[in-house]
C-alpha cells in the first residue's frame, strides 16, 4: 500500500516523538557508570612548594564526605583522587572552586586554564578564596550540610545575590586574568566557630549577621561568615581595605545592590543612616587625552531608607521632609564617591577597575602609548543618589 504524504509525515513525527521520549528518560550517566564516579560538589585548591593539593566535597544522597589528592597540576591531583578512592572524579556538577589565600594570579590562571580548557568543570562554576587554606575551608565547611541539606556550593550562590561581595564565575575570573588589565577580584570566605554544649544549639552567632550558614550539633559549631573581604589577583596580589572593596562592588556589573550606610548631620545631630540599594546604573568610560588617560566613573543609585523613622520624627511638614531627604542624598553621594575613590587608588597596585582593558578596546594605539602606567590615569567621579 502506497503511503500518502500526510500519513508518512505522521509516522515520522511519531517516530521522532518516541526517540525524544527515550532520550529524555535516559540518564546523563548510565547507572553502572555513576557507581564508578565521585561526584564533586565543591573543590578546594592549594599550591604548596610546587605541588597542587585538591580537597573536594562529595555528595551522595544525604551524606557528604571529603576526598584529597595532590600532583603537579590540578588534573594530576584529580587523577590521584581517582587512584586513592577507586573512582573517577566527576566535576560536571561542581558549583564552587575555592583557592587557598596564598594563591597568586599565576596559580589561579594555570589551574583555571586546565579545568576549563579540558572542559573538566562548568564555565559557570563560582570561584572564591578562603581566608586560610582551601583544605581547611572544605574540611570544616563540609559539616554545614548537616544543617542545610545542601552543599557548600549552594551557599556561594546565596552569597552572590544576598551579601556585599559578588562571586564571579570561573570563566569570568579567567577572562579578567587574561585581559589587558590582567586582574581578577575574588571574594574571601571565612569560617568561624562557636563552642557550646554537645547536642545543644547556641543562641550566639559569631558571624557578621544572620545570613551565615551554621553547622548544628556537637560541641563545636562552624559558620561561614558572609563575605565582606576580597583578594586581588593581578600585577600585585593583595587584599584591599573595606572602602575599596565597596567601591569595586558598586562599579561591578555583577553586583546589583546591597546595604550601605552613611554618616549624616541632621539639624546639628550626627546619625548613622542605613539604606538598601534597589536600583543601580554604573559605567566607566576611558579615553586618551593630552598624553594621559581620563577615566570617567559614573554611578546612579536609587536607595530606600531602612531607618525611615529617624527622618519621619524630624519632619513636621512636606518641605522640611524634602530638605532632610536632600541632605541625606548628599551624604550618601559623598559616601559612594569616597568608596569609588578608594577603589581607584588601588588601581596603582593592580587594575581592579579594568582601565587598561577598556582603553585597549576603545583605542589600541593609545593603549600601546600609555604603557599600562596607572600614574597617568586621571579619575573623574559622577555620583547621583535618589532616595525614597
């Protein structure tokens, strides 16, 4: 029987539908193959005396363990893990890479080139720095899963959207290190411990605020302190002060908002006023000018007061409220400007604002003439704050 075109198309559509259903029901890794893999959720990387030490968190159901390996390169350390534990390390679902605090720009670039170049880890994997060794961080933080039921990588995702310092991806860090500015900034994750009686919770929280994740149970409790610090990897590796970190965050594309505070003089009395940034527009324009480089940094912020009652108590009428709001806008503008200036000053050590990269993109010949001399950069700041 000769098939009509309509019936032939219907049969082909049905065949494709069956194939798609079979593919959808097929696991990414066959069950037998999963049994031969170590699924790594978070990976810590230390470099000591020319050796790379890898400490990783494994997740299997509700249990969480740590595994260790070492070698000349990250790939060698992962092979060492496979030999020690009899299973291949699988980083396809790895959500966090943590470098030890002693990491250098060269160490990070070398490690990320190996991991991304060989497609060992996802390009969107978060990258952070530990306040001590990555091994200590992973070993201590792995116990947090007993309280949250998640891995350490899940906390990094929370920190990226809910705390003061954004958490970059592996691809972003490598791009920044390979750029003309050759500088990347990593958030610093700290651990702190509380001591309490075994089996009892502690009402004290030694973190900076209540967003830390805490390990429950036992006599010692570990918390991840919400990141407020950052490590610069570049021409010089260093940790900038809090003001410079805040300035870098406001000009960063990833950071969308956050809490801030300012000191304001309201009718002869000084107050510390807190605000929440609800909307931010930022921009950096760079151009060559009279043998120097001019960098214009623009920041527009919409901010909501947290301590609104302070303003309301002092406002007896609409006009007075408007004047108080204007005074507070000026106070916040000064605070943001001071933070941006602090970040700009750190560019003399390493180009954390990406001035060299922007100049090269706009004018390669001007970049060549400039010679990466940050003393020839003149910064101009344009900050506008609107409060409501």
